[in-house]
C-alpha cells in the first residue's frame, strides 16, 4: 500500500510475512525506486542484464535471496543468515506453492540454473 495515496495502512510495527515472490513479480519490477524492496547490493543478483528477474525470498519486506523448484521441494538460497521464524514462514509459503506446482515439471526453470552459480549463499535449504 506504499504507493497508493490515502490508502489504509497497517500500524508501522506490523511485521511483513515472509514470501516467495514469483519470477518477474510486479512488486520487484513496478517501483520507481526498487531499493524499497531490493537492497542495492542484491539488485544485480536477482535482476539480470536481459531483464529476467529471478524468483525471490522476501523477508521483512526486502529481497533476502532466491528460490527455485527442485525435485522434492523448493530450494531457497538466502544471501544472508535468516532467523528461524523467517524460515518457518518460507516453509509455509513453499508448502502452499508445492500444491500448485505438483502437476508441473519441477525443473521448468533449469535453463536459469547457471544463474545460481556464484550467488552468495549464507544458507541454502530445500523446503519440502
């Protein structure tokens, strides 16, 4: 609701739940100032030169890593250490997403695998 003048807003201390953002999600693309969502140091990690934007982990309202479907679940790569509560929220998101992905090829994004090479990986987990 940040960009909607006069829109109702939750209290400032309301926590933003962890989310798995889709590839090319408008939250990552539609802002004039993307630094409100993507920390400047992570921008080149998730936004590629050809315009692709990797699926991201959103923690406390900011990009904290990337994810991809793998056989057995969702592989989440955090660029910095995340608190246990964030991982719990991401696991709940993955559980819901896996129901949607159950009938799809789990390696549909494999052409992007090369982009995972060289990413900073403070933590990597498969959320099943």
